[in-house]
C-alpha cells in the first residue's frame, strides 16, 4: 500500500515539475516573438535592387540591377542628355 502511495506521489511531483519547466522555458516565447512583425523592417532575404547608370553618345541611361543575383531587371531607360562640356 505504501509502495503505491509513494509511486503516485512521485508521479504527481514529476508531472508538476515538467509543467513548471514548460512554462518557464524560454523557447516557448520564441514563436510569439517571431510572429510579430512591423512594416518598417525589411525582410532579411529580400533582394538588393538599385539603379545603374550608363552614358553613351552624350545621353544618360539607367536600368535596375539586382545585386543579390547579378542580373539586370527590365530595360534601359533614357534619362537625359549630358550637360555641355562634361567628360564622362
């Protein structure tokens, strides 16, 4: 009889210790932190795309360039004529 009572008591203590450990574990808070996002923060895996400029026969052209993949995005677009007397 005492053996059953001790094993039940140990089982209850073990279950209580596991449930307390589950609530105090810091990994239970990680999904809640990861789920929150703000619109001002850029995604860490977003591509880096910027304008590249090119001067040809007195005219300036621009085209988007993806620095992450090393590819051109879109077509070259005429911007304006170079100013008189500029050496580019």
